[in-house]
């Protein structure tokens, strides 16, 4: 009798490994490895989660009606063109399963978010990772990589883990250069942190084309990573497809309540953006002065280069000795880099001090 085996593409995938949160023998740990919001959840979201505890026996609204209305009101969007998910990861996976699969191709930039490759692979797609130009997505190269079997193109803008961003004109050029039967997915998980003038997270292209989707998340600036809550804005035909393939209760009640409350928290976005912009700049300036390579970033993190994989490992070890956890980038094909989340002012000061000391002693 043959052994029970899954589809071959499943075994080609290495399980996703999230940012670490524990260090043996270290009392105080500062986690700067997962790009979580610096301030945690908004106070009103915490209270909303507490209130929902007494309703945990009730099934949630399968259509996330109130949450979609709140998102629509906050961003000026039609709630009927919004679908919510168990994190934007779920929506990315559903799009790949719905429009990709065996015999199709998925195109992404070389250092794009790893979930595109992981999900595309186990769905059966041929995943094409396109070389970047100066750690930034290359529109011409992505267009050239598209063939007759290409059905999906993914672009994170800003991109994780590089922090790079394409100007709106380049995003529009990418969409214009793709066939009508190719779905362009704009992953805008870090949209709220962007300070570049003229930035559009994807609303304009979703409104003007029938084949573009924008995905967003509550895991970053809204501090709700543990609740797993994301959403997509899409053309009606894509919304219809997602409605057919998603689970009937794919977003839990506490997450929906927290999301609604977070959207309404007075001054939360302004406070978070101001803090992130200030400390992203301060950390980048200090580490550059220490002789380290710091990539320009429009997210809530910085990609820091050490010149070699060995030196990056030594820097990571030095940080760990101080209880500081950042994200090694070997799994992204960037072993000479570490990704550092912008945390609180104290956390930023500590990681800056530690890396400056390392650079001084490990030249």
C-alpha cells in the first residue's frame, strides 16, 4: 500500500517562521522583529475585546457588515467592495487559490513579502521572482517576466522587508503594461506610515480597472497583529469570487469589534505616524553615522546592512546579548542585512546604542 502523500507542491514549501519573541536566560526582551505597532492596541480596541469576552459563545457576523461599514466610512470607500479576512495573509491566499493554481504563474519582485511565494508554491503556481534594481521593484523587469500563463502579479508598496516604495506613476505603468486577464494585487500593509507625497495605496487603480485589488491590515499601525484582521478593496467581480471561497465565519467577533474601535480612536493615526517618522529618521541617521548601511524606508522598520552575512550574524548575536530581537534576513536572500522595527522611543534608543557600539568594535 502506498503511503498517504499530499500534492507535491505542498512538500516544496518550508513553513513560514515569524519573528522571534523569546531568548533563553534573558529577563527583559525587546521584540523588534515583527513590525508590530510601537504603541500596542488603541485603548478603545482593548476595551472592545474585553466586552466581547461575554459574547464568545455567539457566532460572529459572517459578512463583517459593521466592520466593512466602518472601514468604508474611515477611508471613503464603498463597503460592498470590501471583504475582510483573518489577516491580509488569508486574503492573499484566497486570491492565489482563486486565480492561480496548477499551470499558472505568479510574478513578484525578488525581495517581496515571502507569503506570496509560499502560498503560490503550495497552490501549484510557478512563482517567478524578478530581480530588483537597488532593492526596489523593477517595473520593466516584472513586465518582461510575464508570460502567457501569468495570472497574478504581487507588489508590496511599501515593500517588506526592504522598505522601498514605487511612485504612483510606476505603479500605474505596471498595471497598464499587464494583460487584462492578469490580476494585480497591491499589498499596502504599511500604507498608513507613508509620508511620500502623491502616494496612493491602490484605491485609484481599483476604482479605474476591473483587475486590481488592494489589501490592507490592522496588524501594523492599529496594533492588532494578535487579532488577525485584514481587508481588501476590490472590483465587484473579485469581491464575488472572494465571497465564494472564504470561510463563512473567517473573522472572529473580538477582532471585528477591536477593528471598529481602532478605526475610531481619536488621534491614533496622527500620533503613530508622527512617532514613526521621527524615530525612523533618528535611528537611520545614527546608524548611518556609525558606518552602517541603512536603506530608505516608508514603513515602520529599517533594513540595516552590515557588509557581509558573517558580520550581520555577529551584530544579531550582540543585540541578543542585550535582550534585543530583530529580524535576520537570510530567508529573504539578504543575509548581510537585519530588519529593525521602529518601537517606542526607549526601544529605538536601546537598539541604536547597541548597534552603534557594535559598529565601533566590529569594524
